[in-house]
C-alpha cells in the first residue's frame, strides 16, 4: 500500500512538472498584439536626430501603431499619421527638408476593418506624444478613453491651441500607470523628446515583455550611441528616459521595439499576423 501511494505521488509530481512556469489557470491579460502600418517615409538628413553623425545621409523611416487585444478590451498605442495623408497623391512633405517626407500606404481605418475591429470597439488608447505622426487619428475614436501624461496634455500647442479636443475623454497621468490593473500593459513616463513623452511596457503570454518606445529613440544606432535629436525638448530628460528604458529591459527581460526603425520593423510580423 505504501509503495502504491508513493508511486501515485511520483506520477502526480511528474504530471505537474510537464507544465512548469505557466499559470494556465489564469486568464491571460494581453492576448494578442498587432503591428499596424501607420506610415512610411524618407528622412532627408538623419543627423537631425544624431547631431554631427551621418550628416546629409537619408534613411527610410516607418511609422508604427500597435493594437493590443486584452481580456478587458482593445487598446491602441499611437494612431500614426492622419488617414488623410493616404489620399495625398504626393504624400506629406515636411517644412524642413531634413525631416521625414511621409506617405501612408494604408489607412488605419482600413487596417482595423481588416481585423473586424470598429473604432467604437477600442476601449482605451494612449499616445506616446503629440507630434503629428503619432496623434493623426485620435479623433477617429471620439469616445475612447485616452491616456496621456499631464505634462503633454497641458503643453501649449501652436498659437496656444490645446493639443486635444477638450471634449475627448482623457486620463491625465503623472508618471507610470498600469492600464488594466494586472501589470500586462503599463505606461512608462519617458519625457525628453517632448515634455510628457511616454513609452509602453506590454507583457505577452508567449512573446514575453516588450517596450514600445515611441520616440524616446528613433532608430537603433541612436539607441546604441545614446544620440539625442537636436530639437528634443530636453536632452537631460531624454538621456534619463533612455536609461529608464534600459533598466526596464533588463528587469523585465524585455525586447525594445523602436517605432520608426524600419530595419527592425521589417523583421517583425505585420497585421493581420500577430504576436501572442
Ligand atoms: Zn515620431
């Protein structure tokens, strides 16, 4: 009898060890992440983002949005260039020829439609910052709760205009914020590029942790060399935010996904494929 009991215990232990580490009984917080094409362009002179380096050299850029399916609802990170850019036959020329000449091969509306997601289905959204290549479609989601840093929200726009429609539902943040209360989607305050720039830490069940860094950095060599664009709001804050991201990557064993880095994005799966 004693032998049979210990055999049963052994079998039970073996059965448990088949599936170590995965909390299968818990419903996953984040279920899927889709990478959306929110623009493509060519930067005229990348020394604009890395003073003194690669002067006069142009580089292809991409503009990326990320759609996250959480058990509690859809969450959109950044909205890209306005869908109106898709209808411009020559694209959107920058006023400074060193900046990015943008095109929009697909609209955000069409990309959501392809996934069967309606704008009203988006439960919450957040933007990394208020430059036009990130907030172009915020008003496609007039009833969606917008998470933004207070410092960004209150940063006066051109002619002292507000940066968002005052009627848009908003949660103004002062620091990091756990969006769904389960640690799976966390806004990280990473000021410097603009006064209230933020990044997003996402924890996927199989892919693992990702930091979506907005424009805390624009391309990989600037990350490796801690290059700070000359027109950033604060160089000091930019460097501190890069360090915060670096510390987060180490702590969470996270990958860094850089919004505008075409070389990196070209190696990633685009919607309708997804990460889980
Ligand atoms: Zn940008």
